[in-house]
C-alpha cells in the first residue's frame, strides 16, 4: 500500500500541478494574446481528463477528473483564479479547490515575468491528495521568439512536506486564422518539458520504518534521497480551436519518469484532456 501511494503521489505531482499550469487553456499565454487585443481578460473553463497510469506492479489505472477554472487578468497586470477539481474513481467524495492571486509584467519586448501565491484545500480520499500542499509560491519567466516560446517555472510548495520544483518548457506555436469563419483560429502548440525538483514528497506519507526501507532500497540501487534532481520528461500536444468568445482544447500528454522514480515501480503516464472555455467581452 505504501508503494502504491508513492506511485499515486508521482501521478499527482505531474497532474495536479501541471494540469492547471500547462494543460488548462486558461493559463496559456498564447491563447490569451490571440483572443483579446486588450489587457483585461476573463475566462471560464470546464475540463475533463482521463489519466492512464502504467506501472510494473499495477498494470493499468485510470484516474479521471473534472475541473473548472475562473481566471481574470487585469490591465494593470494583477491576475487571479479560482479552480475546483473533482476526482471520480475515489471511494469517497473527493475534491480540491485552489485560489490564486498574482502579478505579471512585460519587462522587455517578448519577455514576461509573473508570480503568484496559491492557497489549496483538499477533502476526501487521501490517496488522491498527492503532494498535499497548502501553499504555493511561484515565479515564472516566459520569452517568445517568433513561433517559439521558452518558459522557466519555479515553484515552492508547503504542506506535509516542503518541495521546490523547476520546469523548463519549449513550445512551438502554429496558428491559422479564418479557418471556417472570419472570427476563428486554429492553434497547435506542441510542448516539451523537463521537470526537476526535490523528492521529499516521495516520503511524506510513509511511516519512519518504511521510509528507511525505501531509502536503503534506493541507496542499494545507487540512488540518493532527500535532494533536488531531474524527475521527468513530459510531452504535451494540444490542439485549440477558437471561434468568437468560445474555444475548445484537445490535449494529449505523456510523461517519462526519471530512472529513480522508475526504480520505485513507476513506468509512464499518458492521458487526454478536453476543455471548453468562454471569454466574455467587457
């Protein structure tokens, strides 16, 4: 059961943090810039994802989730969002909610810095709680060069364990205007992401005796514990169609874990996310 929790923890390390930040269309700078010429943006989105997990000891798992998000960007650079996630395969009613408040600023041409603070609550089956963070503090830098986007994301998470994560993303953005009408566009934005981070989350739910067993097992296989290191390589392939104030997103994603996490019986994660969003005009 403890190993099972480690595997689910890694799943939600990837999904719970990355889904809102990278998969959810309301946080895509490219979409925001594309759908509005003004600085004020309000977006509502509803998304469904089917996370499929293959492991050595558990052949196939599904962890579907439905999440909603409300995002607002003020012309002064202040950002805020409220999101709610519901997990359907849990044995009891399981959900989480998060509120964010942040600020973003275009420093020089094509370079944007952003920061935000988030407060999260969780209720239900603790197996789905993942990192169990209560507070998140993030600092990001994004640079656009022609059709390429580079992003560096730093995040500190405080909860059952304290962890720091660093993500390096490279995206290719290709869009087509006036595909079926005069006010629509189609966008492809394949993204490669390298994930680094501390590993304290791996041990946060383990009893001391079992934690020592896991640490010794890793040491015998030439892996160290309690440190910052490479954790995963991730691939996202979103397709976005927007017409007027409404948009649709279909996103396929795949994650390859590090050798250390693979040694803990993790093999891969694959999933598909579908979203619909609405951006009312002011």
